[in-house]
């Protein structure tokens, strides 16, 4: 009996999946079509998946690009899958009460949920706008069920990502709303890769065949999700909540491939981080499976 065998031996693969709707074109298809109980999927925000992958609580996960850059010695990157955007991403924003070049010395609240987005906003503010803010980590919280209110704890600006950013957009309380995917492309000419499918190198060595099977399934899900995007948008829009039309527009701007242009953008991002001393030089070139 396969179920009893899994219980005795543990899962053949522990897979981490981001629990924001930006993964829906991949993950909704996976949930409907992949019937492999020996592949256990754990859902969490990117920062939690980063930590679990570091500590060997996962074998592979869709994690912040920054996480791979920090620990290139223990990871490899799965080809063909990402969370990325060519220009506007729609769910990674710096919301601010003043222009970005006016934020020197001001408090900027950084989302704790994505190391990649936090690093990106620092590059944009410091390298593009020559601002030197004071950074703190936190989220915009309030009494409502949505977890979004006016309470900024003295911050002039806030980095928000994923579903929280979509809810803040609906609130329309900030005069300045910088879509970081668009700012990055205007600044560098490249797409931006927010998340990568990263595999622990020790797992690659032990379970090469399993890794390739999972990669093949995710690439298939990516293609089918793009084809079925209207149905997927209808299904997940109430989770924000947003209209089906707005959800379709948003998910249409999220990309899940990892072509040469994306690898170019990732390399440029890592170049910035290496120069800043945030990640080791060994992060380049990126090691793929």
C-alpha cells in the first residue's frame, strides 16, 4: 500500500510552495492534476520557505531569489520555473506619502515576507534615487479582517508584497505607488525574477530522477495555467477580494518561465547585491540543475 509506505519512509520529496495568489497559474493546476502523495507540498510565505529550505526541512521550494544568492554553495536552481515580471508586476509596491528621493532619513517599513523585495527596494531607493532611508521590518496592520489599515507606526513609506499589496492598492491611501517590477525594468532594461525554484544540492545528488520528474510537472503546470488563466482568475479572485477582471489582469502580468532574459535580469540583480556586500561572489554564475 503506497500510503503506508510513505508513512514509514517519509515523503519522496518535500516541496515548498508560496501561498500567495501569484502562484495560482502554477499551483492551481498542480493541485488538480498531480496525484503524487509521495510529493508532500507545504504552503507558506517566501520568508518561511527560505528558512525551511536552509534548515533542511524542505528538499526544494519556490523561494526568494535572494535566498539562492545568499547560499549558492548548498543550492541549485530548477530551470523553467520562476515568479517574475517584465515590467509591471502588480503586487510588489513601495507605497509612500512622499517622492522616493525625499525619503533620506525617513522610516521605511519593509515587508518581512520576501528578502528579494526588501533587497530590491534598497537598490532602487539608494542606487536610483540616491535616498538613504531608515529601514525597519514590519507590516501595515489594523483591526480589520484584511490586516490593512492606516497604522504605519511613524513610517513615511512601506514595502508591501503579494496579497497584502493587492489589498493596499484597493485602499488607495498612498499618493505614491511604485511598482518595483516596472521601476527595475526602466532602470536596467531587464525583467525581474522575484522567486526561483531552488533545490538543495544534497537532494539533487540523492534523488536526481525525482527532481527531474517534479521539474517536468511544474513546466507542464506552467503551460496549462497560462492557457486556463481566465478560469483560474475566476476561482482565486475572491481570496483578495478583487474582481475577476482585475485578477485576470494581475495574473497576466506575472510570469512563471525562466528564459535567457530572466536569467540576465537575475544576474544583474546579483551583481548589485555582490557589490553591496549582501551576498557572496560565488552566487554568479547561477548553478542550474
